[in-house]
C-alpha cells in the first residue's frame, strides 16, 4: 500500500501543478499581465522552489517524510485556488512563491518516501514514481482543457481540482512511509554534505537535465512556429510528444535500470537526448523535430528519478534510513536549472537564433555523460572496503 500511496503523491503533485499552469492565459488576463510582467511573476515559483528545498530537507530529516508531505499537500490545496484572488502581477508572483515553496516541500518529502519504498521492496522503482508526476501533469492539463472547453471559470476549475486532490490524499496519505527522522547517534555520524564531490556531481546531472527540460517546455512550441513554420496547434504537439515519451520511458524504467544499472542508464539516456535535440535543430523538417523532441523526453526520463535514488543511497545510514539532506542538496541545484535555463536559452537565441540556442542545449545534455562517470568514480572512492562488500555503489 505504501507504494501506491507514494505514487499517488507524485500524481497529485503533477496534476495540481499543471491544473493552474495550463490556465496561464486566463491567469494573465485576470491580473492584466504583459509577457514581461508575467515572466517576472512566474519567477516567484522558481525562487520559492530553490529557497525552500534545503529547509525542507532538514525538516524531513527531523520530522519524517509523511509529515512533510502532509504539510505540502495541505498548503497546496489552499494556495492553488488562491491564485484566483490575485489582481496584479505582483500578487500573482507572491502566491506562486508560496506554491513553489509547497512544491519543494512535496518534492523532497515524496522523493524521500519513494526511496524508503525502494529500500523496503529492494526494487529500482524511482522511475515509476516519477512517471506518476508525468501522468499527473497529463491529467491536470487535460482537465484544464476540459474545464476551459466547458466554460468553467478559473475559480470553479481550481477549487474542483483542489477538492478532488485533497480527498484522494486524505484517503492515502497515512500509508506514506513516515520515518521518524534522524536519531541523536545518526546526527553525530553525519558526513558534511557540501564536502562530498559525488553529491555535487549528481546535482550537476540534474542541473543539466533541468536546463534541457525547461528548454523543451518553454521553447519547443516557439521553435516549431518560428523555425519550422507550423501552426500553433501543431507546434504544441512537440512538447506533447516529449511528455508522453518521458512518461512511457519512466513506466518501463525498472527493467531498464536492472539490466543496465543506474550509471549506464543515465549515460545512455543522455546520449539519446542529445542526439534527439541535435536531430531536431539540424534537420529542417517538422517530422524530424517531433521525433527529436520525443527522443529528448525518452533520454531525460531517468535523470531525476535515478539521481534521486543514487543521492538517497549516498546518504543511507546503517539502520537503513537517511538520505534526506543529500536529496535536498541535489533538488536545490536542480531547481536552479529550471530558474536559469529559460532565460539562458532566450539570451542565446536573441544573439543568434533559436536553433543555435537549442543546439547549445544539446551540448549541455552531452555533458551529462562525463559527469555520470565522474560521479560513479567518486562514489566508488567514498565506499570503504567493508561497504563495497555489502552493497553496490
């Protein structure tokens, strides 16, 4: 039951996030935002994510994953409908900051809970849990489209989504693993997180992946319209293919990780993603673009779940618990990629073209490959001979 409950938390997070994100045109009209002021308002969510993640990791180490998830769910179901109360871009940005903070709390809590389930079952299930977020995002976006098509106002839609989410979580949240956190002995045995090269290398993998994911979500439609001269409806299919490919890959992630191992899976996925994005920008045919972005989704599908698994393992204590602070560090660095990636792509595109800019993103994805092997070497060096005989790095 714990596995189903944690999957549901991932699904809840994705569904609530896309429920409001998919209604962004209505929110922009509500607050009278221009493209510039809307972009500044959206920074509120990213800043909330990046600032809250380290504190969420510390809280999770003290309180346990279930309490952190409960707090994140409770505030999220209040904050999402509160978006309809914003009258100015500043107010929208402040509410999005709260939502970003909730998202960081949920992300850290649900990933720590997912690591606990994978340890209990001794199965590499992290990609499947992250598939729950992808599926939830699809459900949330489809629900938003249905609500808009039915003529529902923004308030009615978001309140309905929040009520459905809170009812589902009320039933399942008690089954989320609720580790009590660090014991006094564990606190004395802490290794300094910031001084461990393996964690910075793992964080680098998620940073590169986050830049690429942000580029796909924010710039793929504009790329198809400007560079491939397709209509807006057809342009939206590029990111849809990316998302569907990512969800399908994550659902099948367990056998892939068992067969290849985490490091080869990460490196192979990065090669697929970099090749796909290079194909999309190098071949001036829309079909190549659609295939390329699908390959990007397929290749990046494993970066976040597998790295979270590895970060949790790097923080595992002798009693089988631990990993909260390590997951918090990796998550924080990843969020800086979501924060810095879109303006980076935009700046390069302004100086050259969107094709050149996305080509640079393909090179960033390729950097994942050497980083993966450096992380594996750093983790091997960390393990003592006794540990090396007890579990794989």
